[in-house]
C-alpha cells in the first residue's frame, strides 16, 4: 500500500480509468489491454533513455550518479 499522496492519487486515477473502460465496454480484456499498453509505454521509455545515455557517452547515468555520490561520501 502506498504511503504518500502523489502515488495514491496516481493509483486511484489509473484504477478509475480501468473501471471506466470496463464500464463502457463490459469486457475485462479491454481493461487488461489498457494496463498492458500503459506498462509498455513506461518500459519503452526506460529502454530509450538507457540507449540515450549510452549514445551520448555519459559516464554518469542517473543510477550510476547516485551510486557514485554514495561512494564519495
């Protein structure tokens, strides 16, 4: 369960979208497809960002930068 307000609002709004899609179509499969496409967009964005950081030759991607800052402190 989420403990912060922004994540709570995000999860409730997505739940409402899935419920509305089910209500309008009457088919659970359509809600599942909407969920799949929502997750696929996020996965594709993460893959593209990883390729972007590699293409620009950046040594410090966001995750590497966090690790580097922990080592230096």
